[in-house]
C-alpha cells in the first residue's frame, strides 16, 4: 500500500510482546523501528537520528521508503532459501529424493562400522535374485583373496552347483560332500549271542552274583585246552570294509595271572561257501585284577577280515583263549566283545 494510506492501528497491533523480533546484531526490536517509522510518517519530514541499533536502515520520504541492510542482516533475507539452509549445514526437503525414508530412519535397521560392516561392505544384491528375495549365488572360485582369521561361504558353479567354505589359508571345503571321514563306530556282542564250537568249544554259562543278584551270561574257557566260540554279525552299510579292532569284556571267579584272547574273522558274499579259512588272527592280553570284577582287555591290532569284505555282508568271528601263552590258572569267563569299525565317506545305497 502507499505510505500516505498508512494506518497506525496496524503498527499498534504489532506492538507489545509480539513485536519482540530482533532485526540486527544489536538486537533492535521491531517495536523500536516501527516507532521511528510512525514518527516519520506523521511528521511528513525527515526521520531524524535513528536509534543506535537501526543505523541507517530506513531511508526515503513518505512517497517512497527503502529499508536498507541492517548491520549483520542480509538485505531482503529469506531464511529458508537454499543458500542460507546449506550454509547452516542443513538440507532442504527438495534436495532429498527419499524424504519419507529419511524421516522414518531407525538406527536398528542398518549395519554400522561397530557391528562389523557398513553398507558398502555388505553383500550386494545379485541381478538373478528371484521374486521371493532369495539370494542367487554362483562363482567359479572363492570370491576373495584369503585373509587371516576370515572365512568365506560361497557357491561353486559346478554341475550341479555346490556350497563351499574357504578357510583363511585358502583351503576350499565342499560342504555337499560327506564329512564323516575318519569316524569310528562300535558294536557290542554279548556272550549270549555267541555259539560254542562243537570241537573244543567253551562252556556257555549264566552266573548270579550272591550279594545283589547280578546276572550275566558268559562263555567259560578252561586252562587245559584252547577252546573257542563264534558269532555272526553284519556290520552296517556305512562300514568302509577295512580292518577292525576288538576288545574283550571278561572276568574270573578266582586266581591270578594273564588271559590272552585271540580273534579271527571272514566275510561272506552271496553264494560263498561257508566252510572256509578265517583271516589272520590278532590277540589281546589282559591281567586279572580282582575276582568277579569287570575287565576290559586292550584293543587288538588291526584285524584283516578274510574273504573279500563288502559293507553289509555277513561276517563270522571266532574268539579263542590262547592257553599256551596266558598264565591264569582258572576258567576265564568271556562276557562280551567290543568291535570297532571305520565308516565310509559315502552314504550307502538304498535297497
């Protein structure tokens, strides 16, 4: 509006507490400036000497008034323009393309350097991701140069693809391969499952211990003649068909000295003759500690099973007492046999 139409009530409406707006570095408030302006308009003359805070920021006459730059304040300043916002270290909304996401930012949704990775170090999306968000991976070799204390999981582009792990020494491990290499299993055969030989066989016996009525089956081997027993077993299809080792559970009702247990075996394929020689014998010598105590003999050396062993075939084992070399002067009671075998690295086939 023209200054000749100035309405003092509009100035008055801005006075008081609502007019405490500072316009320069000397904190001259709006009321002071407007008061000088009102005086000027009413007098129709010069503004006179402005307040010390306003300096010469008001010039002109009633026909035209110019508000100049106040000390420390930009002329015609707009505090929301991009230059001023940027100078203050902030961003305009118009400069942010994902404004909604920024305003909804939650620090728990993002990895940080303290958590071990930042966004530029995270696994990147593959162009072959399917619609369900499953990460599709395929590489001809491990993705990164091995580094100390760091391993890598990846998928090798074999046919079919295979999961791999690479350790910090650069050794690749096929995770689809059977990892049971070197795993040993044990089977227990109780004396009740054994059969005495008809020729020089041990005596099948059942004993009850007097105080607590503990019962056990045994094969009793005397001191005069080498006696023997046999048992049949099919080792699991996971057996690698190599050598086995055996230990004997045994006791004696009295006496002292040593007992030597000898083991031999043979495997039988379909249509093999049953009456064939056994493999090389292996022995285990143990010493009686206390009568009617549980005794477990040392393991034999590796025992080679006769025939051409194949996992799943029936095997006949023979156990004998070697009275020519042991020293126990009474019957040795065989309670059972522990048989250890090694598993194959491959899964058995279905029937």
